[in-house]
C-alpha cells in the first residue's frame, strides 16, 4: 500500500510536535508519565524560584523543582519536588528556598534525625531563610542606622562648636595651626639632619655591628667549650668545697676525740690533774708542801744570815725558826673539804 504525501506530512508533523512537547518537558525537568519520587513543600513566597531549579540535600543536587503552584489568595506557594531516586528523607527534615540575586534560586533540604522516613507524595516541613540579599540587608541596615546617628551627632557637634567659638578663638586656632605647621617643618629639618649624621656614621655603625656579630658568632662557635669550662669549674668548686668541709669535719672529730681522752684522764687518778681533782690525800700533801715552801721563803727573807753566813767573826743564829707563814693570806689559801667534794 502506497502512502500518500499528505499522510507522510501529517505523520511527520505529529511526530515533530510530540518530540517538541516531550523535549520541552524534559528540559523543564518534567516527566509526562510522572513516575519517580515526589515531595511537596509549602512556602509563603517563591523568592524567584522557577520550574527545573535545582534541589539539593546537604549540598548534593538530588533533584529539581517539578512544578510551582499558588493558592487563590497568593498567600501560600506549593512547590512540587522531584528527586532523582528514592532517597531516605526523615520526616523531621526541613525545606527552605535559597534566593540568589545574581544566580538561580534553589531548594535546600536539611535532613532531620527522625527514624520515620517520608514516602513519595508526602509534604516536607518548610522554614524561612534570609538568603544572600537578606543577610546583606540585615548587616547593612544597622550600619546605615549607626551612620545616620553618627552624622546627626557630628552635625550637632559642629553647630555647638560654631555657637561657642567666636572670632578671636578662631583666630587663635588658626595661629595655633600655623605654629604647628612651623613646628612640623622644624621637626622635618631636625630629622633630615639626624639622617645625614647617621649616613655619615653608617660605616662606623656597620663596622661596630660587624664586630658585635663576629663576637656573637665566636661565642656561638665556642658554646660547647664554654659549657665544658663552666662544668669543669663547677665540678672543681664542688670538690674544693667538699674537701674543705671534710677536712674541717676530720679536725673537729680529732679535737673531740682528744677532749674525750683528756676528760677521761681527769676522771681517773692516774695523772696529776686527775689525782688533784679526785684524790684528797694528794691535794692535802700538795697543799702542805706549798705551805712549807711559803714558810721557808718567809724565813729566808726574815733571817737571811741563817742560810747565807759570811763573817770572819761570829756564828750562825739557829734560834727562832718560823713555824708558820708571816702572811697566811698570800701564796697559800687552805681549802675546805666541801670544796673538793663539789
């Protein structure tokens, strides 16, 4: 059966229209058969959102806007979202429109923590975000208010200043500013002079800095030797201190030992001092000897001729010998028995 040209043209026209319809809906993100995972969200304003705008979950583009419908009173915008696959979306997830004045608006889904998942056809909870323009506006408006208040305060200050300052005060202020300019010029001249002086002495300063650098370099190079010398000096000082202390302790120990021996000898009757302290008889004999010696010395002083006889005529006088000292209080003092027993 031969097809006519009219039939061919009609079939081609129908095919072109169908292809154009399907392609247009494909570019808009719609599927004529509407199969897939769909969710809904209600907003108070669209914020420039259009069909086929991206839908992201945690920054990942998971789908697109399928359709946007408004209520009759335009107080509610119903957005139909088509996801690329059957994602697990918790029931407490939130949907928000991110407006971008220089780009394309999008829908951002923030996942919740509920264990119950949404099914295709369920409605997401919606929330409001200020967006980039809103954030900028929220930052600019307070700054603008502060700037307005600052300008108002500055204007009031200028008015008050003009009302207080008279012509004489203004003249004085102008003179002060002129004097300040002259002082600044003088400081500039002084700084230039100092700079020229520093330039003239730059070679000396550089040489001094070089010497300092060389000295510090030598110190750094001999750091190990300096540390070793300091350690040796510390060790020597410690040894000398320990040696002197040990020598002193040894001498003290020897002195204590000698003192103990002397005290022990004093406590016995072997030595003279010990016998004097501990033996009453020795003390009495020694006292009697001292008394006899004292009597002899007194008799020798009173009767020298009795002991030294030098005469051509005459004889010695053997009478009247002394039997006690002339002055008992000098040279010999008898001790009581109680004094030795103490």
